[in-house]
C-alpha cells in the first residue's frame, strides 16, 4: 500500500461525514505542506481509490474514456478468462488475426465479430500487433497453455 491512512473528519452532522486523505506524519517531517511531491500525491490517490473500492464505493471516472473503462471493467468481471495453447493462439494471431481468428479461438465471440466487421479498415491489424506484444512475453505452463 502507499504511504498514508484514512481518518474520519468530524463534522456537526452525520450526513456531512466524509473520508479524507491525510498524509502520514513521517511523510511530512521537515516539509512545508505545499511541497508535497507528485509521486506522493499519486500514491495517495491510488490508495484512496483502493480504499474506496474496498469500502464498496464505485470508481470515479471522468469523461468519455472513463465511461468506456467502466464498461470494460463490468464486461471483464462477467466473462471467465480463457486458457488456450500459446502456439495455436500465435499461429491464429499471425494468419487470421486481422479477421479476429485468435479472438474466436479464445471464445470471445463479440470481440471476434468486431474484428471481422472492421477487418477492411486496418484497425484489427493494429490491435493484433498489440495482442502479440501481450502474448509473446507470457510464460506457458508445462502443457503449453496460457491464460488470457
């Protein structure tokens, strides 16, 4: 966990109670409060988000890409992760990846259909390059299987 802790801020009414981030005292030894480093602020924000998720609160998202991220997170929780043979996956990725062949192999039918629908644009080819960069460094188990 990042450095820091949560403390309740005491207000006059129960409705106004909020969780507030407070940096640890050892972080602030000999420092002016205005001189907190960006790394400390980033650590504090990551820990605040983790504590909010642990408390059952939803992620804070901003803008269009934040909504896309939330949709992707909801979808990822819903589908089980596929276990596939690495060699077969890479062969399909190279030969039929531009049409979504590797996505059909891992039983991600909707994503495979999206690759197939847009195969004429070149976008799935660029996504295949990214998929290859993700799969190639993965270590296969004793049976040659990897989890996607």
